[in-house]
């Protein structure tokens, strides 16, 4: 019975280790983790059989684990401290290296040690004298296998046992072992028959839980760890386009097995500071959990491409679309742009396979799609007014972001030529010469794909369109063996605009790029036929720098979710100070008016004494504050002399009402004082010039009267 219990425990522990091993690639992880959980368990059982003290057997197990860790070179302070974060930032499944296996080995060893210690305890006496004693620690392997199973589920986001089959088998094994150990004197088939309903029910419950929990947006530990930044020496490959076109025009950079309608990305540039563009630096291992700042498009197509590097160098790996898996072990990807980098850079002869998705927008949905307010892709510091003025002429008549993008693309391409010898650069000054310079000057009205792409991106950002610049390659030339060869002349830069629900959509402002990407030409032609090609103004001399910011550009009848062009907002320092001062004055006047209104409400609730308080407030506004020792009748006579009224003066009536309400016996009736107070106010207003009455509603002097 004891041997059967220990064998059942070993099987359960091995099943849990197998589930945990699915978090690593290959079969080596299964062997290592299986040994990590079974070796401590077996050594402790062997020590108990040899009648060794449990403490001595435990120390022997720890010595074996320490020796294995030292031999692998991972058992040090830094390795132990960073073991779990390193694993959680590794690809999924993680490579079966010693450093990445360390957290799993430690967990498996602790579970095996715990199960072994519990299994070597003396048997527990049965409560029924007619039943035998249960083996010690029978349920420890069950709990240990559950811990390993849950760890594997967390590490693989529930993919290790998507339908709960392994969980059901583990429950069946545990229940069957318990049923046979509880009544060993009976025949085993009969015991299993009696326990079958409970076993089936437990297995079904385990399978149901395992199958439903991972699909419900469960806990993902990888999101709690931020990977360390990957330093890049080169973060802007745009200047290399000229070298590709001149020095490596006929040189094979790489070849691939993709199709002829997919461009290959090298890097996407989103940061712009007015002087140049920069790539992001948030790189994670491919397959690690990461989400970009903008969601992917709804319509996507999968791809798988084999790439062989030729003369290409640098840190980036070319790939179409957004990579989800790559065969280079140390490759990392930027979740926002999909750019792939490899530590140490690419080398000649490197072969790898990359899988991922390519966004395929639908023209009909794109035509009415909006754009989000994505600050990371709208950055345009110190935007020159000349660019915004030029943009206002270009997008006149556009109703949607897509129409704005098409008009900008047409205007940037119009009457400008592609010149491989044009000066490089994408600063404001270089783009100003490219867009507005007089023909014949170096870089005026001519440029490489760098100037065409970055000019589109800057103008689109001024219109409020989230934009990035992609450096990559055309598909290349097809070879007889079916592969495509990409040479230096195929290098290209192009802009992309993000549309809600459609993702990043490429545009082609460069004349004759040699291929087409993104939106079909007929969809763009429909926009140009409807809106018309707005003729931009003739180039003007460069104006002097000014601190004034342009007003936002408004497009007619913008559809819901559409972002119109946005100005920089604000103004100079004096304007900001004046605006702040005006706001402060308005808030102060509003507060005084509210305080005066609350004071009048409090007086009205007080009856005749409150009405008399209103009379005293009127005297304060008139500048006739009476002495405190004067009675109400004297004050009313003085006011009647200053502001005469036909008939009995309302001030005299209000004074009488106040005296009667204050000094008359309780229950004495008093007429409503408010009609008389209204008569008095009208009389006072007629006696005072209009310009003095303007400030009465917010005059603070009555608030100071006590």
C-alpha cells in the first residue's frame, strides 16, 4: 500500500512537471524539470528506507541541487535575484537555457522536497479500527502537482492545457489512488466501480475550470515586469538611404521567400524633434507579452517568410508587417512599431524564419474611419507657421482624415522629382527647402524618398493625423528559384497613417516608387476627382521665425471620430498672462455674485428683520452707512429725505415692520415686507446714476457689514 501511494505521488509530480515544462521550448526542459522534482522526492524516500535522519536526507538533497546550480553557473546572487524577471521577459516559449530554466528548477525542487518530506512521515492512524492506516503524506504530491500545473498555466497564459485534458487525468489518477488506498482489503475493481461517479465528476470539474479560466482574461504575470531598455547606437537609418542608392545599388542586401506585393520593414520612426526622426527603444523578446500604444487593425493577414542576409548590416532584421515569431533566439521586437533588432547586429549568411501579420485595410471602411489623439505620433515641436499655412491650402474641401491624407500625398508628389543625389536630412530647414525652395537651388523641389516621406509625415501631423515614417525595402526582383532578391536600389522610406479600426496604412508620396502599398489607386482617385487637386501656393521666401501659433484647421462636416487639424494653441507670454488674469477676475466676480445672492436668501428667510437688513445694505451701496447707535425710525427718515417717494415712504414702513417683529408680543401679525422693499429698490435705482448701479450685484461692501 505504501509503495503504491508513493508511486502514485511520483506519477502526479511528473505530470505537474510536464505541464510546467511547456513554458520552455524543446524536450530538454521536460527532462530537467522532471529530474528536479523526482530526484529530491526519490532521495528522501531512499533516505527513509535506509533509516537516515530526515534532516540528513534533506541536506543531501540541497547539496545535490547546489552542486548542479554551481556547475551550470547560475547559482549566484544576481542569477537568483533576476531569475523570475528574466524568465517573464523571455520569448514564449522560452529557450531552454540554464538561466531561464532556473526558476522552474527551483520551484520543482521545492515541490519535490516538500512531497518527499511529507511522504516519509509515519502513517496516520485511521479513525475506524476496521480500516488500515493511510500512508503519511499521500496528499502532498497531489498538492505539489497542482502547484506545478498552475505555474505552467501562468507561464503559458493557459495554453499548456487549453481544454483541461491533463487536469482531468491528474484528478482521475489522484482519486483512483485515494480510493484504492482507503480500502485496500477490498478488490480493486470493485473499489474503482464504487468510486467511478466521484472520479468522473471531479475530472469533469477540473477540465471545465482549466478550459474556461484561461479564456476569461486571466492574470498574466508577464505584464508586471518591464524589460530593460536595449541600447542602440544607430536609431535613425534615414541617412543610409543615400548610401543604399549610390554605393550598394546593385549589391544584394538579402533575399526572401515572400510575395511580390509585400514591402519589408526595417524600422519605423515615430519620434520627431524638428531636427530628425528617431526609432523607439522599447524592445522585448519576440513572443513576450506586450501591447502597443495603438491597437492593431481589425483586418489582418498572416505570413511566414524565410530570409537570408547578404550585404545588409546594422541592428535591424527586415520583416514584413508585425512579427509574432522569429527563429533568431536573441531577436527582440518593439511592440509599437514591429521593428526587429538582434544583439550584435546582423551578419552575412544569417538565415531565419519570421512569422507575423500584415494589416489589410478595407477601402470602404477606410474612407470613413477616424483617427485617435495619439500624442506619441503627433509630436511636432516648434512647428513653423509656413508649414501650417501650406497645409491649409492643401486640405481645403477634405471631410475625413482619409481625404486629408490623400490630398497631402498628392500635393507632396506634385511637380517634384526624385533625385538620388539630393542632400539628405529631414529637419524643418531641409523640408522647407524641399517644399518651398526655388527650383535650381540644391535640394529645392527635389529629394530622395526620405524627404518625400518625412514631408508627408510632418504635414499630416500638422493636420492631426497620427503618422510614422517606415524605412524598408520594396519586394525586390523574383528569381527562377522563386525567391526574391532585394538590392540597395530597393531601399525606400514611406509614411504610414493610423486609422481607427484599420491600423497603420502606408501612403506613397514618392514619385514612381516601383510598387504600390496600402490603399488602391482607384480609392485615391475618387477622392481627387471629388475634392480636386488643390493647387498649393507658389513658394514664398522663408519668413522670419515667429512665436505665434496657428489656429486649428477646421474641415467641413467631419464625421464622428474624425480628428481635424489642430493648431499648437496658446500664445505668447503676455497673452497667457492676460488670459489667466481675465479668468481670475471672472471667477472673483462670480464668487461675489454668489455670496451676495446667498446673503439675500438668508435675509428673506428672516422675514421683516431680514428685509430691514436689505435696507441697510442699500445704504451701504449708496455710501450712507448710518451710525450704529441710530434707531430704525431715524435711519428710515434720513433715507426718505435722501430718496423721496410719493405717499408713505417704503423705508418708514419697513422700519415699522422690523420694530414690530422684534419688540411686539409673540403672535403679533406683520404684513409682508417684500413689496415695500421692491418699491424702495426701484426708488433708489432711479436716484443713482446707471454706471454706479452696474457694480452693485458684485459689490463686496455689504458682505463686510455686520
